[in-house]
């Protein structure tokens, strides 16, 4: 993977710099490693200084689509030549990138948008580099799932990014059923021509009252957050609105189950303790009710004292 411009042939060294407001900033050569560089998901200003220095300083730069990456490089005056690495040529190009690492070179990997290895073919390259004993260095930055999460208005203390949903309706509904009870906000990538069907499936499987946000064209000119219950969102998309752009669907967690009545808890405890020890009965009751095991254990002791009185 060698390429030189006329200027490089004259100086013997590729120019390692990037440009900010027409000021050239030198980029230091990088230590040998695979650098996973996050790139903007829409707005080209959402790039970090560390990412620019890495893109300019890497010995080898690999990307999904050279045309997409070239736009970013040209914006910041980076002359490094990108090489295509994607699912269709991974078996051919992957070994060449690993060979560059073996030779002590620095290799930077970017996806078309966002953080590499998140729902893209770079995952396998990262695995192989680690298995071969090479350093893998994340260069964090823009991330569509996280941007969607913080803009959705939904709980973010626990969340699950589940990638792309299946394209077939039954498989999509089965996937929602698998994730329905997880006590976390769910995030999915979805295409504009499938979002209506996906919202309908979510509505039918997860329930109409569950809250969700359709996040579209994040960081771009026509960025949109459409929030509401799944019933409200279904009604909107059922009207046949034309949808364009990249989408992240964020669905809030299920409501916590209602606490069982005290009499019902006592009945469960009395039934369980007939066939097992007090400790085991309390443990099993905790699983069935979601209540604290110690509180259930103490309640069992109280019930036993009442029976002995």
C-alpha cells in the first residue's frame, strides 16, 4: 500500500498535517497500532483534533468508501490517501492491513460515519489485530446511537444498542419480543422506507403506551426528533408521510411491574415454605415478586412467630 504525490517524491516524505481555518497544523507520526477513528455522522465540524491528527499522521488509512472519506479529508486539508476496506473486499485487503501492522506501521480505520466497529465490517479487523498482538487504539468522537439517546428525552441510565432490525416482518417482531422485557432503553438503526412498518411492529409487540423517539438526520440541516407513544407515532406514519434520511429509533424501557399486594406476598411465602427451608423460600419468593430477599426472609420469620403464638 504505497502511494506518493509529486510533492512527496520531491521531499521523500508525505506531508503529515491538517488544516484549521487555513492554518496548517503539523501531525506527529503515530506509534504502530490500529487506530479506530470516529468521524462525523453528518456535520463535518463534529471531528476532534485528535482524530484529525490521527488521520493526517497515520502511515495507512483505511475506510469504507474512499469517496465519502475524501470529502472529510479535503475539508481539513489532509493529503493521506484512503484505501477501501469493506465487507466485499475484507478477505483481500484485511491481510494487507495486518501486514502493515506487522511491519511496524500505523493504520487508521474509519467508517463512513460515526465510530468504527459499531455495525460495520471493521469489527473483524479489530479482532484479528488483537489476536495478532497489535495495539488497538480507539479515537472517540461522534456516535449516532449516543446522539439519538441524549436527544430522545428517554431514560439513559441503562440502554441497549441492538443494531439493525431484520427486514422481514416476522423476524422483526420476534426480535422485539426477545427484547421486550429488558429494563433498558432500546436503540436501533432503521431505514426510512421501513420505519412505518417497524413502528407498527413495535406498537403491536411492545404495546401502544411505550414511549419512543424517531431520530432522523442527526447533526444535519434537517435534524428531527419525533417523540411520542408508539400509538402516536404509528398514527403519524400510518398517514403515509414521506420519510428521508438516516434514522435511529429509540424506544423507552417497559414500565416496572406493580408491586404485589401484601396478602399475595404472604400467600406466596406460606406456600413456598411448606416445601423448602426459610432461606430458600425467601430466595424463590424474591425471584417471583421482585422484592428484596432479606425483607421477605424477615417476613417469613414474622409469619412463623404468628403461627407459633
